[in-house]
């Protein structure tokens, strides 16, 4: 994949940095809402976009489960943590990944939050079968080694896509792998100076198919192309907020 177009978009946005505080605040609120809604909806949360908004504002939505409310609140806290990490200089670590996961599952499954799974799991609808739980810690150690030796030299968008796909491939946690992988992907994009992306629930089938193709056939190009398109789309709110073409 050619990343030159993405780099040109980033260079264009960089020319307007630092952005006005009001613009940053508005963009962040919009991003957090869409990111939380779509990431949770992919996993089956039935709150609508508007309902997610009022939950983020501290309002309880009638007829919805406590779990669905907690998924929204937890995801917001996880985004806050990811943004803090992106602004720092600390290198990615298993501790960071576990902490992101712990925030995703807080009060939902405290027994497993932030801990590698102790059971074998299957990914519903996927051909790929994750490794045994006994292998998960070793696979994650290898994940980190590859990150720091091979992926670190990749373009930020490619590295973000690879981190996402490889975490899902290992499926190190009993639950919450998808949300954690999307948070981790955006952490890499933010560290690389790119906007965070929102993976729309409407593209869930393509998302699953391209991931499975990467895991089963070793063909990562379709998934990378999908993420590349989302990165292009992630610049649109900035152009609108800044009033530029």
C-alpha cells in the first residue's frame, strides 16, 4: 500500500497545528462519541448513537442493561488512558495493553480484566482459531518483540493495522479483545501524528472478513486497505471544523 496520500493529509493538518482549544474540544467530544458507539455496537451493544451520547453525559437510558451503560463509561475511560499514553514517551508494553483491557472490562468482569485468558476461545464466524491459552503469554511476548524490532520501522498506519490484527489473532483475553485492539490501533495512530479512526459498525462484515483473511491466509493487504480508507475519512472532521477543503 502506498502511504504518500496519507502523509500529504497529515502534512496538511500539521500546518494548522496547534489547533484552537475550542476546535480541539469539539473534535474530541465528537470522536469519543462515535468511537465509543461504533466500537461497542460492533460487539453487540444496543445503545444508539444518541443514547450513547446521553450516557456519556451521565444520564441513564431506560430499558437498557447496566452492562451496556458500563461498556460506554468504561470505553470513555479507556480512550482517556490511550490519549495520555499517546502524549507520553513511554514505549508500548504488555502492562499498557493489560491496563487498556482492564479499563474496558472494569466492573463487567473484574476477575478477567487485565489478565490473559485461562481458557481456550473461538472467534465466532471466523476460520482462524486462536492459540491455546497456555501459549497466549508466549505469543504476547513475541508480539512485543516484533513490535519493537520489526513493526517499529513501519509506517504508522501499517504499524497500527498490524498491532490490531495480531492482537486479535492471539486473542489473549477471554473477552474484550476487539475493543482493546481498536484502542491499541488508535494509540499507534495518535503516536504517529494521525487522527484516531472510527471503524463503523456498518462495515463489521468487511472488518471481520479482512481480519480472517490476514489470520488464515497471511494476506494483510485487504485489512490494511480498509484501515487506510478509515484514516483518510478521519481527517474529514478536521477539515470541516477548520473550514477548509
